[in-house]
């Protein structure tokens, strides 16, 4: 099995974050790099999801697939009520 190619990247953290990262690494018996890799993976997944949904929304708007503001406003006004309305379509 071949090892994945990696690249070193420098990261500066303030003292508090660095100390918290060191505490987490010690508490979990994992390296700082291990935790940082997972944090970056999570961030990249979140951002990719957001960008994809923004792009879809813009494409829908460009295609005229939108809802009138008053329909959305009226639906949102029912949130938290006993008889919450179904979302407009």
C-alpha cells in the first residue's frame, strides 16, 4: 500500500488556541496534526456544502424558480405555532 502524498503547511495560532489544541492532543493521545487534519476536513466539507447550495439557489433563481416574498413571509410567520403551515411550493 502506497503512502498518500502530503505537504507541510504552516499555521499560526494565538497562544490560547495553541494551548487548547495541545490539551486536546494530550487528552486524546493524538497529535496536533491529527486533530488539525480532521478540523480542516470538517471545515472543507461544510464550505463545499454551502457553496454547492448557493450555486444551486442561484441557478434556480436564474431559471425563474423562485417564490414570492409574501408567500415565504406568511409561511415563516407560522413557525412555532400549533398549526404551522406547509412550506410554499
